C-alpha cells in the first residue's frame, strides 16, 4: 500500500531510507533491485514480519536486526512500525531514454508537469500518478523541483517508484511524443471542452500547468486538445494536485470501462 510509504532523503547521496511495513513490501514486490538493506526492530516477530523476511531472503537482500532506538533515530519518528530500508534513488531519464521507454508501452499514460514550483504540489501529483497507473512523469529540466526532501516526503515514496524524465526542451519532446502517436491533452480554465468530454482510451499525455499561471503559451499551442474542470461554486480553480487527481481518475474510469 503506497499510503504507508515514507521516504527520508539523504542529501548528496543516491540512497534514501523508507520506513513502514507496507512501504518496504511495496518496493520488495515492485522494485526489489532498488533495495540495498533492510533493518528490523529487535524482538518483533509476526506473520507480516516473517513474510517480509522471506522476501528479503528470496531477493538476497541484507537484513539486520537493530534496536528500536536506532530505527527511531534514522526515521525521526516512533511511528516507523519497526522496519526501515535503504533504497537506491533511481536516476531520472533523459529525452532519448524516455522515448524508448514509452515505445514499449501499448497505451501509455504520461503526466507532464509544466513548471510546478511548490514541492508539496509536485509530491502530491507524483503520489496520485503512481496510484492511478501513470507510466511516466515528465518535467522541464530547468523548472524542475523533483529532487527535494519535501517532494519525497509528500509523494509518500512515489518519487522512488515511478519513472521520471527531466527534459531540456518540452515542446520538442511533445512533438516527438506526437510522432509516436501520443495525444497531448492540455489543461486550461479557458478550454472549450469539459474534461469528461475527451476520449482518454488512446495513448496520451496530460499536461498540468504551474500554480497560478497554468501552462505556458508555447506549451498550450502544441497541445492536441484543451480541457477544463468546470467550477460550479464561487471558487475559480482547484489546487493543482487536486485537479491532477480528478483528471487522472477520469482516465482510469474510461480505460476500466473500456475493458468491460
């Protein structure tokens, strides 16, 4: 369960700590190659812990018993469930690697963050993206705030589990995505189409603009389709991470319905 995944970034290092029983299970099941070592609290033994121990042995991952004080010292909290793991921080993709990655996916779902500046919003978007099955996160290299402690914490570990590409030229990358048959959906309060009117069963990317300003003009110009979330009350817009969740789960709804 991604909800129980916590990341503790270690600056100037490619390693991070995650803690919580479900957190470590998630990485063991999905990305065992990223785990370096697991530490368990002395004296704790139950069915969940025994299963975790079995998985670490299956993947030949070092496991060490340590004191509860040691784990609390590392995590900075007593709410660590008696387990902490050292994880490799995955490297971000460049344009070429990202395109090659997308080519291997039948109906990709890409989330492009066009200049989000609030690390909490970025972290929340990453968390929702992972939960909703996004295949790739894309962000402009010169406007990225991905590599921050706040992003890692708020994303609940998703920044270590979901592929992320930092792109030097977003418009050029959008054109290259189109050449692969991927439709680009942009978000705008001025869009003529409500978000539920679009067909998201195709290979696609959704672009989320920055807080306050939205998408840049050049980015907007190169979208295939512009969508908006209608505001019924007095508030003019949703928080960017909330809007991201609304849009991504409409994609999930449509694609799930298409399978029935």
